[in-house]
């Protein structure tokens, strides 16, 4: 699963063709406007194929500049092809029904990657009330990679519940009565992860697939807990302790995300969908803004602190001498991250102090993942952003 369940599904759909090669070709088409012309030609036609949907999913996952438009068209074509109608027939006894449902789940994953990255509501439904996605695995056509696909479908379904609970309005604080729902949603993540870890044997089959599996769960938990950074309303002493606990959990999962990326090679990272870059960018910003807090947060046996991991991330993402800057969004944040750390005055933690950190500098922080140019700001803008402002994203005012 070089880039998650969606990429694995795409790889099988395209046979021997490799996803990175397809991504580079599509990027080249975008550069010469050919892809946009091809997509425009699909807007008013009534003739669609499964390959049209697969190609649009590739673009949604790897081309941030046009991902929203491609995703919207992919969902529309999937609806026109009635891919969702075979879900109630699980477990499938006909190959055609199996292929339709599998492609629908692929569209579902691409759509949900897109919705979280851009802070928009998803366009697809999960139909859990009709059939559990796990019924798909009972089909005689099911392959081992389908387990990873369905595990991702279940995970993103919980992400949708988080979105439905807290919404996309980052200007409003999280109501105190919703804090209890954070714990309930965390339990849903734990149950989901526990089930799939007990079902899939990553250690003997695919170590990297297991690491990606963990990455997606850390990203999901980071997304959940980061909602407390939207601001503080009138809270009781007990509720305030809960908020501080969730804030610390968000930092821990953010650090786990950075640790994952900093331990991979550039070649591997270039194969990942741009959602990974968006999550890594926001996790890094979260840690930069928290770096002035004296708190012992580590994610490895060496006990290295946050700034050490951020510096390592910059080293991994920064192109070596003689290599041009990659167009991949994830590899393009190194310079901005380095500037952000210097501008924010990030420094090493004092591990001798163990007092509860002051999270006031993180509250009112905007965690809507809308765009990837979060680090494309100059040092003046970073320094004036302060500790409570929001970083400008793709749609600047």
C-alpha cells in the first residue's frame, strides 16, 4: 500500500502500470492543459467508463490544484454509472457487482481524502445502515488488498462522523457539551484499529502497509483532538482539564505523523497522495506553535524532542545538492517549515520541567485543511501571525 488503500486499489485496477508513473503523466497533461480539456469534454457527455472514474480518482489523490473539480466529476460519474446500487448485494456472487462496489469504495476514499483536505462536506455516502462494508470481504472475488480498502472505508466513515459533530466553522469554539463526544469518537477509532490489527498481519506481509495503516489512524486522531484548538468558551475546571488533555493528545499524534514522514525516503514519499502532505504540514505547524511549551513529548526510544524531529523532517524533505525541488506537495514544505521554525522562535524543550503546558497559544488555531500553501508565507507574516492567529491558506482574503 505505497499510498494507502486507495492507491492499492488503483494499482490493481490499472494492472501492471505504476501509480507514480500515471501521476507524473497526469501532471504533465495538466501543465499543457490537456487534462483539463479531456475533463471538460466529460462534463456534458452521457458516455462514461470505469476507467474515467479511475483516472479522476488518480487526479483527485495526486493533483491538489484541480482535485476538487476532479473529485466532483468522479462522484457524479460514479452516480451516473450506479456504482452504489451493488452495495446492497454484498457479499457478491457476480464479478460485475463486485467490481462496481469496489470502484464505489475507491471513489468514497478519494472523496473523503478531498473533503478533509479542503474542509468541505463529503459528496459520497457510506450506506452503513444498509450493509456493513465488511460484508464485501465475504465475496469469493475478494483479494487480500480488499481488507486494507475496507479498513480505510471504516476509518473515513468515523472521520465523517467527526466532521458531522463539529462542522467546518472554525470561527466558533467547540461547545462544552460536545467535549464528551470526543471521547466517544476516540473509542470508535480504538475499536476500529483494534479489529483490523487483529485481522491483518502486517509484519509478515507488508511492513510499509502497516506503517501507513498507523499513519492514517494517527492522522484521524490528530484531526479529532485538534478541534479543541478552535478556541475556548466558558468552561468548568473539569472541562478545562479535559481540553488540556485532548490538546496534549493532539500534539502526541502530530508528532507521530512527523516521525513517520521523517523516517521514510524521498522516493517513497513522492508516491504518497497529497493528503499526506496536507496533514504533515498542519501537524508541523501545530508542533511549531507548541514548541515554546516545556513538555516532554516523544515518539521513539531515543527520547528525542519535537524540534529534533522537525529538523529531521526538513532534512528528509529538502532536496539534496544537484536535485531540483520536487513538485510533490509533501516535498515542497521543507523551506517553509524551516522558515516557520526560525520565525516562531522554536527551541529545544527543557525536559527537567514537567508542569502542565499552557495551551492558550494554540487555541483559536484553524485546523481546516484547506490547501497546501500553508508554509508559503514570508517571515513577516509568520511572525505577525502571533500565537492565536490562523495561518492563511489557499483562499487568501
